C-alpha cells in the first residue's frame, strides 16, 4: 500500500470511529428531546394550552415574589357552562373553553401565569398597577363576553364572572390567600357582568380546599369545584 493510500485508510478509520462514537450521543439527544416534549405536555392543559395547576402555581408565586404590590390575582368562572355542554354538546363546550383560554392569553400577555384549574375555572396572575386595574379588568370582561361561533355556524353566547385580589389591598403576597379572596369576590358578583375586586373582608370567609365555603363542590374535602 502506498503512503497516500495508508493515509487515506487512517482518515477513514478515524471518521468511522467518530461516527460510531456519535451514535449513542445522537440517540440520547433524541431521547432527551422526547422527554422534554413529554414534560412540557404534562405542564399544559391539552385543550386550552394553559398551564396546569402545579405549573401555574410555581409561576404565579414567582411573579408575586418578584413584583409584590403591583400584582393582581384574577379568578375566572364561565357562566352557565353546563347549559352549553348539555344543550349544544361537548364539542361546543370544548370550543368555548379553548377560546376562553385564548382570550385570557391575549389579555394577560406572555409574562403572566395563566392556568386552567379545572373544568370551567381559570386563574391569572400578572403585574397590574393600581392606576389601570379597573380599566384592564373591564376590558377582560368585555373580551370574555364576546359570542363564539362554532365550526357548524352556530353562535354561542358566552359569559364569565371575574374576581380579582391585589397584594397592596390585602397586604399579602400569599397566593392561597389572594386566590381565596378573588374567588369570594367573584361569587359576590356572579352573573353581574362586572369584575369585582376583593377587600380585606373577603379574606375572613370560611374555605374548603382553598375555595369559598358554600360554593358548589365544597361540601366536603377533596371535592372543591
């Protein structure tokens, strides 16, 4: 074998070794990418794309710790949702929930924590200064009350009740306390078509599983609506 051929053979062997060594790394990279996608999927609700409860809670607490008194915790409950599900079908109900999620995302922006807590119940935690809270909450109510057109052409009237609690008003950054107060304010104004802001009085109401005592599903532990 000539010196040139020997040199080419050595180069070829090195290339083969490098390729062989890279295969396990490539396999692990693919595996890691799949695991990352699976992990991301467990963080998000498949219907709305919003954060699930645990992921939402983690992000919400981080926002509260970082921005303090300029934070609002907003609870949203779809009105008459059972009537939509029963009267127009589950596909219509799913469409309404997905669009509520999209409207919350458009309203709150990418820096907020937006979660679907279960069923037709949603929560948003975002930085929202006192000078524009009322205006922004009124904007949210208008967005949530816009009718939804289904793929078959039917129109669904949509409504949602909104309650909000703020760190500066209640003097706390505790997410559980703020959510409970926002939930109580929401039910004070249920079906009113307006957003209700919590006061310190809303923090003293009895609760079950962190929700207002007496609301549907709170008769026993483990069954909070």
